[in-house]
C-alpha cells in the first residue's frame, strides 16, 4: 500500500471514529433519559399496580431512575405490610408504603422512616352493592380490605366513620386480599362493599354497584400520608445519596404525570393491565391532581397515623421525628431542582 493510500485509510478511520463518538454524545445530550448508563443497583418495592403508584413504575419505564445513575430492580409486592417486612429484613432497600403501615411498624420497634410522600391524602371511595342505599343498609354487613394495617384498611375505617358508623362494631371489616380478590369476594357475595381508588369502579363490569361515599365528599381534605417513600434509618444514614437520587427520579416522574397526559395513561394501562378508557381517564385526572409537586410528608396526617399506632401499643411513646425524616426532599427543593424541572 502506497504512503498516500495509508494516509487516506488513517484519515477515513479517524473520521469514522469521531462520527461514532459524536453520535454517542448526541444520544446523551439529546434528552434520552432512558439511555444514560446505570451505576448503582438497588431494589425498590411498590405495592399496587393501579394509578396511585404511578411515580414508582413511571420512574422505571420513563428512564428517570437510570438518568440519576440507578439500575433499579422494581419489585411488585401486593401488600404494603409485606413490603415493610421485606425492608426490615434488608431484602429491599427503598419502598412505597402508606404512613399508617410504617407508623405501625415503627411503634413496634422497626428501624424505618418515611423520607417523602407523593400523595398526602386518601383518595378512596366505598363501592357497595346496588342494594345498599344508605348507611343503615350497610350496618352489620361485611366490607373487604387487602390486609389489616394497609391503606385499604385505613380507607375502610375512615369511610365507615364518614357514614356515622363505627368500624368493626357496626360494619365488620374482612381481610380478603388485593383488588382482584376483593372484586371476586364482592361478586360472590362474601362482602357487600370494598374501598377502592378512583376509576376502579369502571372495571366492575357486570357487578351491580354504587358509590356510597368518597373521601372527596368530605368538607375538609382528609390528611393521610398515602403514597410515600420509606427506607430503614440505617440505609438512609449509610447511603443518603442513593435516597436522594431515587427521590429526584420520583419527582421527575411526578412532573411527567402532571404534564404528559397521554403517555402517562399508557403507563397506567401497561402496569394496571387495563384498557378501559373511562378507568384510564378518571385515574389519570385524579392522580395528576393529587400528586404533590414537593413530596414532603404532611405533618398532620403523619401525626394522626402515629397516634393511632400508639393507641394499639399501650405504654409506647414516639414523636413525629421518630417516624419522618424528609430532609432529603427539603435539600432537593432548596437546591432549585424542582423549580428547574417545572420551568
């Protein structure tokens, strides 16, 4: 090969190399959040596939975990109480749990803490058989929840009280399982009603029903730490930056929910495995409104849940700071990260 040919070949190879480098940089700089390299592996648990848990799975499919240097193994555990047990055992590092579930665990000695809350109210409605037309009709009849201590348990008690009745005493509460199990128990007549997140009512095809009461009917918003991130105090102390990056990913998923309706509905359809248009529309509208821009833990709701947990544990004493450490959220807000996203 002549010197001229060798020089030409070197020039071509060099040019090709820079084309590849340029294209690679373009992928990183063009806003492809799902294409950034993951750096740290972590297990994250979520306890429901419906729209209430949107930020947890949207952060995965939208690429926000990866954008913040995390390779997340997202694990579905259909019970917040089981999810809490997994975190206590160290099998899971960070999870979605309601404040009531975490409060019960903490009062019993668990080394857990709430680090942020994305929904600070309880968006539930009481679905009942069409024959139940009043509170008196419900008296003495069973309603179903997933598990004792879960968000559905809290919702059932709040809704029953909203009707002027006493939970358990006036209206028995049965532990029957997840959404599918509750629907089956409802259809089979084992229960006459169950608490349900917004939109789920549209999936009750062929099941004569009505909404007897909803938390949306309350004159004042019911404060409740519902969709919250939690971890062990040990993990937060040792890997605070990991918690920070997970929180940033969830904040970006919240922004996605509030600003990209059709893509968000597709995520909900995928994870809830539902294509019912009325379910998707109602679920999306409720969740976009209810998710907080800055996911601080609502003090009133958290203190109420702590008070209830302490009432079940005579002699125990605990304060808000023993249950909540949302300092990571405060740091992120102070840094201007959230304002930058929404601008």
